[in-house]
């Protein structure tokens, strides 16, 4: 964000009531939450595509559990 934009936001916020500032904070936290969720969705899509690419898409959760258990035993 440009310094001008930051300064403008700060100036405008200084004129608002405490209640309005709380609304702004709530909105910012909402945006942060959405961005975090978006990151997980992107990760899930990446993982699914990788599994398809490597031929793992047909594995069940039980298959994966067994693979992990075997790996841990051998490690």
C-alpha cells in the first residue's frame, strides 16, 4: 500500500467513533480470516492435483494411513 493511502486511512480513522473503529477492526479480521481460508483452499487444490499427477488419487484414507505407519516403522 502506498504511503499516501496509509496516511489517508489513518486520518479518516481518527475522525471516527469508537464503535465505527470496532467495525473496521472486525472487517479487517474478517478479511484476514478469508485470506487464510483461501490459502488452505489453494493448498488443497495443489495437493489434489499432485495426487492425480502421481497416480495417488485412487488411494483411500486407510491406504494412506497404512503407508504412513509403514514409513514410521521403517524410519
